[in-house]
C-alpha cells in the first residue's frame, strides 16, 4: 500500500540481560529493527563453555536463532584488568561466584575492589571488551563479527547512578567519570558494546538500503535469504 509504514524488521537478541537488551533496542530502533527477547521463544541461557568471547557469542546466537526462527544477534563481553593479567575477562559475570564470594553485580564489584585494594591508582588500568555476532540462521557459515573496546581504570569505591555490571567502579577515559554516571545516549555512543554494535549497524544499514531482499531476509521468520550479509 502506497504510503504505508513498513513493519519493523525482527531480530532476536540472544541474552537474558535486561540492561543489554535496553541498550540494544535504543541502538537498533532508529534503523527499523524490533528486538525480540530470547525468553519470548522459551530460549534459556546456554552454558558459556567456550574459551573466547567470539565462540561464546556464537553459541548463544545459534541457539536463539534455532528456537526463534529469526536472525540472531548475540554479544559476549567482559572487563579486562591489567593488574590481574586480564581477569575477570571472559568470566566477568561470574567473577565473584567462581571464587566463592557471592553472585551478582554487587558481589562482583566488591570482590574486584578487594582484589585491587593494594594496587596503586596508576596501575588500575582496565578496559571493557565486547564482541557482537549476527547469524542469519542457526547454521550460518559466515556470521558477521564486530568488536569494540572502552578504555578506563577501576575506581576505589562505587559511584552512584545507572548502568549495570561493573559500571559503578569503571572510570571511562573518554569523559573521566564512572560509566554509571553517563546518560544512556552517551554511554551507547562511547561504550565497548556501543562501538561493536555501531559497526554492526553499518552492515545492517547498508542492507536496508539494498532493497526488498533485505527486508525479507531479516524480517520474516525462517527466511534463508543471505543477500543481506554479502559483506561477511
């Protein structure tokens, strides 16, 4: 119908993290994508048994795409602290739990601060790293993979504000303040995930401009049209 508004293109986000979901929705909505939660399709979090961020993200995306019939976007990310030889890294979400120090964001932050209590300010450098993958279907042989890094250092005490994860104790070097204090629109532009997703958006935006084939591939459940990812 002439003048009719196009329906949003659907993509499933392979994560149970509500904070990440909100960030992704804000980034993808302007391009006409509707982000569906994997929980809508009965997809439980998969065991992250791989040894790299890329492999873990692929595990999550394949399962979400298989159960939803939709293209799947997944990320794996972590905080790398130089004084801890890159830890907690791949195990950031379970850092405290793996050491018998409780579980959840507050426990992770408290344990990390405990580990760094005797580390000088100049040696508390750290970075968030994110890897984002996009699969057209569960057995996609050529996924799109992008990444982003956000440099900073670990504070000595948590700062108030929003965000999640290690945001209250991570001072980013772009604005010189805790990530938890940043407005969402600023964090989405500067953060590791924001950078990785921005690179992914470049691919998606080009696909949107390529014509009807793109919309069919990304918006219809079960479609196997691979034309949108020629840049893979």
